[in-house]
């Protein structure tokens, strides 16, 4: 994760007090994991 943050595109201005970076996410996989967790907890 650390390497992803360091190589992510920085979209904040040079004089900004914080760095704002764009980090790609696999949304379909994230939704699938959350759905699986929800179904597992509902069945328990």
C-alpha cells in the first residue's frame, strides 16, 4: 500500500498544506468482498 500511495498521481497544488493523491481501486472486487461478508454475517 505504501508504494501505491507514493506513486499515485498528486492532484493538490504545490502550495497546499496536504498532498491529495488519486489511488486506483478495483471497485467490482471491493463490492464483491463486501457482499460476501454481508451474506456470511447474515447467515450466521
